[in-house]
């Protein structure tokens, strides 16, 4: 709305308090929005209303495609503060001065009532200001409206975070599969392939513009890195278990470090104590039968000498098998601890930054 001095009439004499005039027949201020990034595609209006006091009412619709500086670090739990700057395109403040027609609180309430579509964004708050400029300097009178938006995160939690957490949990429980078989390795490879396809399919849901890398990308990269690390661990353990027959004897320092100290941390002390006492090797009926089969297979030489060689060979294999089992348990515990610490850190960062954005 604006006032045209000298334009007035007597409603009683003319019979009306308000008339409509073509826009080209009356002076219209050239108010623009500085953040416009495209042409206004809203329907054009050809008339304005003029009251008997000279007040002009212009219902100017505007479809604004604007630029906004996005901070997507906490995506999808992010708040965005976008501004719209109104000023005259040609006239300085000596010619055109701008004022708010109503309080911004009323504008905000009216906007909430007008927004019927529940899209990706939720309008949280609106603020407005008129920057104070020294009158001795030339410039344009300006009004700034700040729109605070919050992203609705339900879609991204259901389609991105929850499936990633489920797949990471599956990778964690895959440690329960026996490492000496190929089931664990093939399962982990299938899991990595499926997670990679999942990320490619869900890539369109991630933001492509912003000033920094979203924290959710770090979460996805961490999940993929953990899956790859667990596959490499499985390959290592499977190689030790399957190739223990061809390995040299386990070094003494490594045997003490792993089978005594690390086994205690991995809650496998009893199994390793049996190994050191010789119960696992000589007190086990299964190993005795294996040794007997070895004796019969190698019969033809000296029976006592062949039997001793078989026992030494089984002792060496047993040490490597025990070594692999302890390392597998230790890496599994480290895997759990790393998952808990890293995911907890990401969640704390999300919550902390979310609370900061909410207060600001």
C-alpha cells in the first residue's frame, strides 16, 4: 500500500469509496526482492485499488525462487534462516521510504494459516527489521524479513538412518558365524555390495548444495568403512585358520602376548590355559584320533618317530588356531567399542548442534 498525495474524492458525491484502475494509469513503486534468482512466474495482476483518501492497494503476487545460504552440517536435523530484502530498484530513500504494514508476529500467524501443504520444510519463526542508515548518506530504504525453517527429518530417518543402522547391526552379528568357513566372508561381501547399492539409490535424498559436508555423509562413510574393515578381519582370520598347517611354529613372544594376555582381555583365558597345560592337545579324544589317523597314514617308517612328528604338527596347528580365535575375539570387541564410541559421538554432535540451531 502507498499514499498518493492530492488524489481524493468525496464518496458521497461520487457514490463509492474504492475504485480499480489499470496499473499503467497510476504510479506504482518498483519494489524488488534482492534474493530473486529467477523471473516471477506468478500470474500477473493488471489492476490496483484506489480509495477515496488516495490510498493505493496493490495485491502483487510473487512466486519467489530465491538464494539462501544453507548450513547442512546437521542434515536432516537442520534449521535454515533465509532472508528476503525488499527495496526500490531505482528510487533512493529520498523518494521512497518503506514501512511494515503490520507487525511481523501477525504476518507469521497469517503465514501459518495460509500454509496448507505439509512439505519438506516447516515454518518455525519469522523476524523482520528495517536497517537504520545515516541520513547524510545516500541509499535505498530497505526492509528485511527473516524466515526460519526446520526440515522434517522423518523421511530421512526412515529411509536413510534406520536401514543403515540395521545393515551395520547385521554386520556386527555376522561375527557369530564360524570364521573357518566361507559363510562369514561371503555374507560380509554380500552385505557391503547391498549397502553400496543402497547408498547409490538413496543418493538423491542427500543435499547437493551447502557450505560444508553434512554429518550424515560421515555416518554413511563410517558404516561402509566398518563393514570393509570387518571383511578384511575375516579374510585375515580365515587365512590363518586355513593355512595353519603350512605356517612355522608360533613365536614364543607372540604366543605369550596373544594366548595369555590378550586371551584374558577376550575372556578366553580358560581355553588358552588348557592349551598351555597341554590338555587341549593331549587330553582331547578328537586330537588323539587325528594323531592316530596320521600315524596310520604315515606308517611304513618308524612308528614312534612318525607319531611324534604328528603330535608336533598338531601342536603347531593348534597354536595358530587358538591364536586366530583370540585375535578374532579381540577384534570383535574392538569393533563393538569403536561402533559405540563413533556413533555416540555423531549422535551427541547432532543433538548439540540441533539445540544450538533451535535456540538461535
